[in-house]
C-alpha cells in the first residue's frame, strides 16, 4: 500500500493480546471483537516488548518512511497488504510566540489539522480500518461529531469497505458533505453524540456491520498512540515538553499518548513523561468535573452545550481509562468558555498563521487558567495539541453564536 515503502510480508507487530483493565480478562486478538466479552468495558492492545532492543528500534524507526506506520512493531497490523493508508502521520511540531496569558511559558503546537481528512481522526481510522480489513469485516459504522465520520468514510473508501456514519443534526454541513463525498451513507439524528451513538447501535444491532465507536473497539486507540510516539521522536528525550494540553471529548488521544509513553518507558527510552491536561468546554466538562471531585468514574453531564462539536461528549465511554491516563501522568484539567475558544481560533490564525478547529483552539484558550491554577509554570515547555483544521468552520458564524462582536 502507498506510504509503507517496500512491502514486507511480516510487519513484525509485537501484539500479544487484548486486555480489559476493568476485569483483567485477556482476549485473543485474532478474531473481531469490540468491548470486553466478560464485562463490557474497553479492550486495549498489549505488546510483548521484552526482547525488543529499544535503542536499535529507535534508530530503525528514524530511517523509515514518514507515516505513522514507521512504528509498526507497536501497532496491531500483522501483514502489510492489509494496511489502509493515506500517508497519515508525522504532523508538524510548531513553536509559538509567548502568549500574553502565560508569560515565561515556552509553547509548542502539534498540528494534526493537515493530516488526511483534516484531523487527528485519520490516525485511529487508518489503524482501525486496516485491522477490520485484516480480520475480514465487511461493513463498518460509526456515530460521530463530524471528524471521525469523515475519516472513516475516507479510509473505508480506500479499503473497499462500505461505511455508514451517524451524525448529530447540528454537525457542520461541510463535515456532512465530506462524509457523503467519500461514498458513505450519512444518517442525521437529533441530540448529542450520546443519543446518536445509542440510536446508531440500536439501528445496526442485526446488520452485521462492525461498530468503530470511540473505545468500543481496540484499535483506534492504537492509531492515537502514535501522537505520543511522534512527540517523543520529534522532541527527543531531552526536549520533551513538561506538559501536553489536549482538547478532550471522547478522550482516546489522552489514553493513546499515555500508553505510548508507558511503552517507551518499557523499552528503556524514556525516564520522564509529560503531564497530560484535559481541556473541556464550560458547558460540557464531565472529565474535568471527575478530576476535581476525585471520583473513580465519569458521570454524564446534564444539558451539554458547546460550539466545539468534538467537545460535546457528555458521557465518554471508558471514562476510567481517561482518568487513569491523566492521573497517572500527574496531570489535571480545566475548562474554557465558548467565547474564549473563538478568540483563540482567531489569535492562532492571525498571529501564528495556524488554522485550528474550535477543539484545537481550546488548549490555547486554557493557558491563563492553567497558569493561575498552578498546573503549568513559567519556565516550562508546554505542548498544545491541535486536533483538526479550522477550515470547515466560519469564525464569523461562531462569533455570532457566542454573542461576540466581529473580530
């Protein structure tokens, strides 16, 4: 497949099992599976890294083609002919000028807005669709706030698999049309992603199609893991940021990055991992509320609202794993207003020349709060994660939506 370089029969994946951290069950990865068959919680891939020479692997990776498949030993694909790729991976890491809200903090921005289909969802869908193809699945569906649906539509088309995408009615029109342009069937439904997801699973119960919802299958998280692997490779051990600030809806990126750093630690390549911080909308902040309340799980958010579609996730699945990643990294979370998000979008575009989605603007908007709360400090290096392009969004329309004057 394009992007892998010279095809090889064996990708040398170290995948050994799928594990449920909730009940401890181990599941055979050789067959299609969604959630844990024993308890219904999320399954995560586990790799045998005992005899992998970390330093030698690091050197080998550096010489490979610039896609996320350069990390093939830590990904679940077994054979190269099953890889479905559009050249995703190794998005740029951009320095930003000091922000007025965070004096003395050195800022970097990891920009996934230029990935295929315009968002970080390309990472997870490339890996998940590749595994679906390898496992012989015939049809796929996903409930989505927008970006995941566009990505699945594209990768499904690339891999020759029919796709159905279930979207909230308020999803931006360019995302709906993006899904349709790749040949996916789009079903629009009322409500937030929570209601749309429940309706989608009910509609597809007897269809035979496989559910690629966030963390309801094991492999999208493996694609998101490459976010952390790239940050490590691009920064080097000595240059890793002190903290990563991440816009959080479903939370798979936090889980993926945390797993990446843990695997790098197992390989002897990492001593200190960045702290992970979740940023959510003031109108939909179930993860941040759980962090502040010290609860072991995440309760659904009542009456959710946000101008950022990807942050409008009132009840993220596998909340325990999201909290585990944040707490295990010694991180935390904060919230931002819709108006601050729109201001941050315009500031990043006009001052730095970077197009960011509302979700991607949230980390920049959160800098002042994180500094005031002592989460980040002057003298530290902080990486902001932009998860998607701002091109599908109208800044003027967003300003009207939050009642702000034209910028």
